[in-house]
C-alpha cells in the first residue's frame, strides 16, 4: 500500500468532529496510507511520497453539492441578452433558459456527452473540487433523463473525481407539455421515477419549486413518489420569490433546500425544525446580475446549517470555481472565512450523506486534500479570483 505525507504545512484548516468546530492547526503533518488519512501530528514517520507544502494553506477538498454539468452547448447568447437588460424570467418565457438546452441532450448520443462532461470534471478537480453532485434535468423525457444519468455514471467510473448523481426530471416543463403541466408531472411520477429507480444510478430526486415552474402540490407529489422509490429529496427553493418551497422542504424531509434568495421567515423556521440544510448559491445571484443574496445570517441565527455550491450550469451560472464561491460568500453574504470553508467542505458533504468519509481532514477519512498557493485562510476573500492551487490530493493520490 502506497503512503504519502504532507509536511511543512503553514495552516491546516478543517472541521474537527470531536470538537464540533473549525480548527486551525500549525506545525503539523498529515500521513496517508492508500486512500485514508492515518495520522495527523508533528514529526510523523517516513512515506513513499512526500508533498512539501512550503508553509502554504491546507484544507479539505471541496464538496460541491449542486451542479448541472450534463449539457452539450453553452448559452452565451442568453448571457449577452441579460447584459442588454433581459431578465432570466423573460428569457425563459421567450423559449430560452432550461428549455434551450433540451435539444442538445435529446439529439446527442452518450458518447457525444461524455467528452464535454469529462472535460468539466477535469476543470472541477483542478480547482480543488474532489466530490461533486451532478444533476440530470436537460432531457426532460424518460429516454434522455436516463441517458444523462448514464453519462454521469460512466464518467464517474472513469474519472478520479467522485460524482454523486441526482435525477431532476422536475427541472422545467418541456415544450410538448407547455399546455398541460400536470400531464408532465404524471409522466415524471408514473414513468420517469420508476425507470430511474430501476436504473439504480441516481441517489437523489430534485425539483424546481418556483412560481412559473413546479407548484407546491406538483413538487410535493414528485418528491413523495421519489421517496417511495428510494430517492432522497432535494429541492430548488424560493429562488425568485417566496413560493413556500422552503416550508415544503421541511415537510417533505428534504436533506437540502437550495437557492433561498427569497425565503420567508416561516420557511427558515420550518427548515430549522426539520434539519434541512440550506445550500446557498451566491454565484447564481452574481452571474444573473442581481443583488439579493440569500440571508445567511438569518439562516444561521435560526440554527439552519449552511452549505455552499457553484450551481454550475450552461445558463444562469457558468462558474466552476469553489474558491471564487468562497470569496463571493464572504464578500456578499458576510460569511466568516472559516464558516465558508466549513460550508464548502463538511456541511456540503453532510448534505450528500458523505460527511463520515469526506469533507474534513480527520483520521480514517478519505484523503481528499487541497494544498493552496496561499499561506492563510484569511487570504481567500482578499485575493477574490486569484486563487492558486499548488496540489490536489484525491483518494490519497496526487492528481494535480
């Protein structure tokens, strides 16, 4: 079994489970055997390989719990339209948005999609993301949704990054159901979800609960049917206005409610009462040119745990950099640096039921580690977009 040691660490910043808090350690080393962290301390023994961290910052690898990476082409023209004043909602009403990505998925083979998805995973890994949740949701018929999940599975099997698959047939209403939304919900519940469960790739079931997309009742039905088939619920909630989706997240047993820019106080209370994690996506607010970021302090004060994610997708947020998301969250949502790191590592892992194995640098956990090219955590928001990664270790192997 190969061994690896990280030495000459400047700051080691991680969540510490026994202490239930973030810690900053100095004058320490990390010993790894195979894919597992076996010792953390000073003056550890020899190893087959050595990473000299050169007094740089070391953190866990990022866990990105909300992405939409399975698409063919970008939507640069829509971005240009937004720069000229069109809103996301106006573009969607004109046939753009999510609907614009459908043809690319439906008309592509698995092999057509595997190459761009693999390239996107390469980029995630180079930026320090070692685990990434990946949603379907641009096919919006049974064949194309199953195809999207199969692409995620095939890339996952061949790639060093860990990809966690989520079914999202409830992303938008495809053109053929434009005038009969309930019939599409029937298709999701009666055909898609059973087929997805039989395929046995997806772990989660997500739905876009928002006025103009899936109503509360439609979303509740989709989430409940998913649970009946073994798919854990997640929910896109209250992104543009308070639709009651955060309350539904609590009532439906969702592990995570995502976006939350327009969440109500009652929605926050329901999330807190039911242990729903708030996955915040400040990159989407930034990319859409909006100013109303999710209310981090309200969520924290209510006792809601907060995760951070990129929301990488072809339309509303073409950002893959979790270091930038950390900077943005500190600047725009006033999240303290150590809390932002926790949100992007440990709590994100918790939102995927992976916190026992990844999300922190602790003995017996997977060795998913970033060696930054900066010395201290406080530099993360200060440098904004100039974050350099010296090394990425995934499953105990130096991959970058």
